[in-house]
């Protein structure tokens, strides 16, 4: 049943239907509404049995989730931006340990300068943490993806990050159909951990692995992660059938008039809707939305893009000094094909991505390899002008560090 | 569990990693010779029987005790306990009251009628023991247990020798002595009282002889005296008193001499009614041969001491005393200064001599300095004739005599079998420095109760009381088991590598060399110093 | 003569075991059936205090929980020497995640057990002093204040030993480490109060805080037992000498822990809900010099000329501890006020 809901609320209600056992939470905008709602549900007994832990940091949140997950409880948390980076070490660790945690990342820019609005710098920074990354194009998908995420995570024993554009989705009210409890229960069986802390089977989890086996550990993790796309497709189909809504069937990549198009715009997340509107009015242009960004579904992307004459990758993050992050992935997926792949950096730090700008951009005859959408040229010119009149900075002798800090390893 | 590769491991799988290869030294359990055992002239395994007594198994402890000494109740009263003097615990607080525990065990045995071991089957050998004092009884007992037929002859009417005729009853009640001697004789020893042996060459039918006639002749020293001055020998005084008589000594008694007999004589005199008993001795207290315990007891009972003094002349009721002084060698020299000392009687306690007429006719036997010479096997120069106790060069105590008897028995047994007794292997000393005394509880000694001095001089009741079962247990448990494992589990507990395993036999522990890294924590933390590190063999 | 009750057992209760004691009165470590939670074949240095301390703590925790125990371990020596692939020395369920997050992982484990209704299974987290007082401190404090049902055990060897003996917040004044070399006018670790985690833990008013050493086994076992009889956050701080880092003989590990307690530098006490409830009195107090001298990390204090001024300042620290915790059994209670 579709209801007018805030995106965060829909996500929270869907997560609750997934029956998490432990939710460690730490507030950070724009994720906060999700965990607030879950906390209230736990308080009211609507979500039970479940422990809602108000931890002291995102690092603790992910750590507690690891502990809970490896003790046999379905664990969930949500974060954004600085919070994601603050928990980075534990994010990698969760993947290394194979803890099937599901985490919502309400995508937000990374400071400095501090900025609370949307871009995807945060999840992009952790794209190689070993997690599966799913990007929600809209709020219905944002809700649905959480069910799929838990199922996928637990099937593969790999953690899953569901990326939702901050504010744009998390704070948007729209009609959303939160999956019914019975449907979720049908799609998502009780959590059966691959390995668990158990007095009756006292294994050692988290051993130290040296050069003799570390490569193999990584190889096997990579192989396991690469099995995610077909599993995801299967689960998504099962879910769509369960909800009786074929249009809600998620795919690793969503082809919108892209196959056979001259120009295909590749994008992740909520910009999809705008893009589809734009290309509806331009002939020969399609949109490819990447829902599963990690593992990178190179085969599926290549299959769609193989006939295109031009690829434009719309990036909501910037790799300073290297431009487009997704662009690199797309280029490698198209290895051997003689097709230009152009990067458009757009929507950083919450700047709106307007349809008019996109339309103008796609119509531009000679698009450069890298374009910053709606860049304020006057500001740039003025600042570059100021820099050229400054004296060059004299080379200074590096001062020796006074005292080096202790290395990060045990006492 | 479908555990992931390498990240998750099976429990305890490290046991395939043999860390013993890291080791350059390895621990070994040792049995060091504790100072009590080393000091015991009777050859008791003091630490051994204390160990058993600690567990409250008094009968077994007593059995270990009587393996060396068949007279524990006696020894618990009269031994000067060199074991306690040597005891390492003295360096921590006070020596373990070994002697009092021994007495307790001895008395328990009498009270409960514990019996001595059954002798071995008859060897057909016959041994004559001359003298039923501690040495003779000890030898007879050991020989009898070894299966030899033993005949003891003694000139006295009753067995015990000096224990019966010289030690006052307030130190050794006779029922104790009788009980322990009877128990020995009951093993099947043929005891012949009132049977002095005068000519050994006339004795036939024995395969070996052990001489233990003691030193029973009062040492003769000339003291000029008036005809009617009352002068008597200490041994006579002690013997008569022990026999139940009450010799008349007068109000003031002087005892001449500084040995244990002098102390016993002075203390006996007090009990016989002497208001004053004065020891006259030519040297100082430090140089007195008497045991310090006896001197202290005498002083407590009001006995006075006159040091650096000799008796020049004895008159009726008065002695003339000459003051002495020690020269640079510590030898007393007369000063010519005289004084008078009121004394109704003078008791001479100037030492005892051996009556060696018995061996004078025996070929090969050598007498030097008044005592019979024996070799390292306690045999005289006459094959098959052994000697021990006070009649051979020795410290002359009951304890030494018992040790002689036991040693002689071992040697006689070997001789009878045509072999030579092998000495005990040398063991390194269990010194105090090797102990980790931290672990021992703070525990001052349990002092045996004693009669107060006023009552002591009024009758012949036993001065020193006894431990009860609780206090005996406490005292036994003060033993630090120097140099020998006593099962405290420290090594087992402190090993970071779990490389010490408990085993049901032996020391109770074994080193698992597969895992022992050789850290030596077990050595440091062993309270008893019973583990050594030795270099790893190549 | 007054009857002397037989309370005395040769080594009394000081040794690991005692054949004269009833089995139920002996330590867990004396038992032939002890769990050996960390078993042979681990790669700890010779005479490692931490390996010993961990077995002492976990074996008792295993016993009192009837084997219903799971553990979380911080990165550090204990983790590294016990679990190099393919061998684990642990015989208890054991989870290692990171260096800093041990307390939080344990919070998550406890939360999961509670959510699953498996409150019979108890949680014990453990780490070194670096993982506790420094990098793991925030997580630990959070675990304390939330009231999570976890016993956190810190094995304090007073520096980062696994990385080669660098200073931690628990490194005592003037001790040499690789990052506080014994040079200059104030050699070794800078003096200061350090991070006194037991007292910080007490400030959280958690149900139970205790300190112990590997030299007082019975005390340590009693504290583990006491801790496991309670629910909520509990903290146990165990001094575990490190031969490598302290520059001491491997055989001296237990001895040094004992000297630390006897000097007053390491007060042994327990506290409930923020109040000290008992102390282990110093049986035979020693000057700090006796404790410092056998350790190479303090060698510069005894060089020529000796730094008697610094030794005196360390003595003052000990004196302050003795006064604060009333560690001296012969101390005459001081009348306050007036």
C-alpha cells in the first residue's frame, strides 16, 4: 500500500520488517531520521526482539554491529559522510570478517569545508572496502533495496551498503509502498550466520594471516564478491514477484533507452529521475543507472554500452587530480572499444542538478573529457587571477617531527 | 560452521607448534638434602615424615620416623634437636618445632598401640649386642628387622642404659621409655639383663658383635677433701634418684662440672629439696659443653652458676674455690685468688669414661684417648666386632647413639652378607638462598607448654608438655620442604606455556619439553628450590 | 595453652595449589582439569606475563560461567602471539576485530546475546594497555556508560610491546621506551599522573572495578569470580610484566609483579559503584628502588651518577598510592579535621 512517507521513514519501516536484532546508532545528518525512527520502534516494542544501542561514535557503531553480527544477530546501522569515514577501519574489518551487516549511507559531501548536503564522496571513498554497494535511484528502491541487501548479505556473508542520496531522498516525502511484513519474511529467512561466537563451537574468528595466505584470502573474498550480481538479480526477481510489482524489480544496472542509443549517460542514485526526463526529449540519448556499484557489474554495463558512440558519466564525486571515479570503472568495462567516455562532475555538496543544464550539456557539440556542470566561471576566474599575482611560495625546510605517535598495533 | 579460510581457525590448533625448540636451558626437578636431614645424627628423614604429618596421617609419619629411630617418644624429649638448629625456617621466623612433632608422634604411637614393622624372614645369622642403651637398642632393632637373630646383654637389671639411669624423670618419664623399649624387644629380640659380658673371646655362636657399652664410669678427678665432706658422683645421684630413692644432699648443693650431666644433677638437687644448687665450672657459659636448652632450663629453675671457678678443697659445709681466667687460647688458668662457697654437698659431674676392659683382650682392637677406635664401617680392628655410641669417638648424645646403632646395623648386615654397605649418595644442600620464602605463610613457632618454674622444683613431673593434634599439625606444616617438591602446584600454575603436567607418581609433575620455552619462571617461583635449570643437551 | 585453630597450610593460600587444602578451596590454576583457555604452542615470549594473566583470567571465567563464555580480543601481543594462521591457541570462542574497538565489539556481542535471549552466555573483552587506555579508550568509556554487560580485562604491561616498546598512556614515569629514550634532563617517560584507568572506570560508577597482578593468583581469581557474579560493565586491570619491554629476566615476571604491589606503585584493590570496597594490603613493603633496579627500562636511574631525585619522585608516587588506598596494614588511621 503506497503511503505518503519521508524517505527515511520508509527505509526505517522496511529495515524494521527485516527484523534486525541489534541496531547500534550514532546521529549524523542526513541519516539521523532513519535511526531515530528505528529507536522509537524498539522503545515502543514494535521492533522486538531488538537492541538499539546509542553508541559514542560511528566507529563504535560499526564495531558493535560486527560483534552482534558475529554473535548471530542481524545487525544494521546507518551513517553519512564524516561518520562513514570515521568508521572506515571497522567498515573494512566487517568485510574482511565476512559479517553480513547492512548499513544505509545517506550520501553526503566530505569536509573540509564542512558541508552537510548531498554528493557521493563518502561512499565512493569506501568503494573498495569489500562491501557490496547498492545505490538507490528513488525512495521506493531505497526501501526495497534494504530487503534485498539483508538477503544478499546473508547469502554471501558479505556486508552491504545501501547508498541513498542525502536530503534528496532521505528527506523527500513521496508515495512509497513499504513492503508488508509477510512479504519480507518470505523473502528474508532468519539469519543463519556463516560463523558465530558460540561456546559450543569455540572457533577463533579474526586470526592474523601472513604472506603465506593473505593473497588467497583476498582472492577468495574477491571471488565471493563477484558472485553478487547474479545472486542480486535472482533475489530481486523473487522480491518483485512477491510484492507483485514487476516495475519494482531491481537490477544491477537499469537500462533506460540506452541499448542502441548513440549517447548513453551513466549515473548512480537519485539523479536518474531527472536524467530520464531529460533524455525523453533528446533523440538518441539513453540512461544507464548503476544500482550495484560494487562489485562493479562490468559485463552488464558493457552489454548495454557496446553499441554507443559516446558515453557520458555523471559523477557526484570527484577524485581530485584524477577526475571521475565511475568513469575509470566504465572505461575499464569498455576496454578494447573505441568509444569516448566523458566525465561530468555534478551536484557536489548539494548543488542541484538541473534538467536545463543537463539538456544544454548533452546538446553541446564538443564536450570536453571532464566537465564541471554549472561551474561558476566568474568565481574561478577571479580566484585563479588572485593566485597568479601572489609570490611563489619559497621552499621551506621540512621540520622534523617532534615526536612520532605510536603505531597502530597492540601493546 | 562454514568457516572462512584462514580468518577463522579451530580451537587449540596451536598445539602443533612445538615451542620447546626455543629452549636453551631446561628445568629439572631435584631432590636436595634439607638441613634438618643433614643435621640429624640419627639419620632421620625429618622432612619426609613431616611431609606425611602435614597431611594429618600420623601413623604413616610415625612409620617413616621409626624407620630410622625406634625411640621417637624418647627422642622427642631428650634430643637436643640439631635439626632445629639447622632448620632454614630459623632464618625466616623460627625453626620448625621438629622435636615437638616427633614427641607427639611418639606419644600417639604409644597411646594408640601402633606396632613396629614385621621383621624380614630369618637369615639364620646371630648377632650379639652388648649394652641395652640407645645405641645397642637401635642396632638390635635394625638388625632384627633385617631378619637377623639378636641377643642383647646388659649388666643392668633393666634395658635403656643412660636413658634410664642418667636422664632425670622430669625430662623423660619412665613409662615412655618402657613403652618404646618394650616395643623393640617384642620384635623377638633376646634380651639378657644382669648379664655383663667380660670376655668376648669366650663368646661363640655369634656371626657378629656390636659393642655399645657406653661411657658409664664417672671421670675421676682428685678433689682434696676433708674426711667427712659430703661428695658424690652425679651419675650415682641421677641413678639413685631415677630408681626412686631420695639422696640426702642438704640445703645447699654445689655441682662441679659444666656438662649436661651437671645440669641434670643440679636440677635434680633442686627437686630433692636443695634450696640452692650452684654449678661450679672452670670456664665461661659460652664454653660450657652443656646444651643451651639445659642451661636455660637450669637457670629458670633457680640453679646458680659460678663461672671461671675450680674447687680447691672440700670441707664440711664449705668449699674453697679458686678463681680462674682464660688465657689467649681460651684455656682457664688459675689466678691464685681463693674464696669460700657454702655447700652441704659436692656433686662431681666431670665427665664419663669408657670401661674398655671388655676389648682389652680382643686382638686388633685399638683404644685411643680412652675410647674404642672404629673404621668408616664402624668395625673395630677385630673382624666382625663393631662398636658405637659413647664408647667410640663421638658427640655422646642419645641421638648420636641411635644413629650409630642404625649405621652399625647396616654395616653388620653387609658384613654378614659378605658385602660392604654403600654410603648414601651425596646430595647437594637445600640452602636457604634457594627458597622463595614469599609463599610461606607467616607462622611463628608453636611453643610446647611448660610447667612454671615454681612447680618444676617441687616434684619430678615432666617439665615440657606436649602438642595436641592441632598444634602438631600446625607445626608440621611450618616445614618449608627445603629442596624437595611438596606439591604446591606453583610450577604447574605459573608456566605461561602450560608445559608442566601433573602426573600421579614421582614428583607429581613433569615438564612437557615439547612446549617448555625454558623461561625458568617455575624455578623462580618454586618455594622449595626444588627445580634447577640445566643447559639443553646438544 | 590456647587452642590454635588449623588455618595454616604451609604455603597457606599463597601458592597456586596446596595438597593440604580441600579441592574446592584450591585455585582454578591448580586443577588438573583447568580449561587452559589459551593453550600450548602460542608464540608469546619466554616468561610472558600477559599469556599467563590471560590464562588465569579466562580459566576462572570459564569455570564460573560453566563454559558459557565468549571473548573479544583487541589487536596486540595477545592477539598476535595466539592466532597466527593456521594455528590458534584459544580454546574459548574468540573474536578479534580491531585495535581500538574491542569494547564496542563486545557491546555488540552482549546486545546480540540479549536480543537472542541467550543471557546465560557471558562476554569478556580483553586487550593490552594501549588498546585500553589509549586507542580503545573512547569505546571502553562508551561501554561503561551504557551499562553494557561486559567484563573488560586490561592486561597492562605499561607500553606498546607488540610494536617494539613504545610509550603508552599507561607507561610509568621515567621508564625508557623506544619513543621515550633515556636521554636528556628528564629521561624516559614524562612524569605525570598517566592514565589511571581503574580510577577513570570508577568515575563511571560501574558495578565493579578491580586491579590485580599475576603474582597474586588467588586474589585475581577471586576478582574474576566476583566480576562474573555481577551484570553490567565491569573492569579488571591486571599488571602483567613484560620481560622484553621491561628489560627483565623471563624468570622474574611473577616476582616483578609482586614487587610492584609490595612497593605501592601498583595498588591492588576493588571498587563497586565507584567506591573502593577492599584493598590487598602490602604484606611486606619495599622501597621502590627494589622494584625498579632489576628492570633495564629504569637502568638510567641507577647509572653513574644515579638519579636519586627521580627515584625519590617515584617513591612519592608509591607513598601517595599507599596513603590513598590505605595499603599499609600497619597504618594508624589518620584523624581528619579539627
